[in-house]
């Protein structure tokens, strides 16, 4: 998990340099939804899982959420949101 989280963080640092849809595809669709989320789903509920989720969310660029309506999220984050709600 730590290596994948570092890779996600590094990929998302390219936001604003590389096209946003490319960064979102690689960072969210590929890394987050394929690998990190699998790890989160297999971690028992509790403080460790919460800490991991907080670290993932902290990597996300804030500007991606500026124009979203209240209560909505990015399509690539729907699986993470469902996990957080559970």
C-alpha cells in the first residue's frame, strides 16, 4: 500500500502539467480503482482503514472538486465513495 500510495501521489503531481484527463485516467482509473481500492476493501474496518483512506484523499488535487455540486463527486471516485460510506 505505501508504494502504491506514493506512486499515486507522484502521478497526481503531474496535474496541470499533463492533460487532466490523462492524469485522472492513470491516477484514478488505473492506480486507485485497480490496486489501492482492492487493498482498502481487504483491510478490516477500523483505524488502519480510515488512515489509509485519509492518505488517499489527501493526494487528490483540490481544484478537481471546485466546480462540483454539493453531494457529487468525480465519476472515477464513485467506488471509493461507496467504500467510505460503508
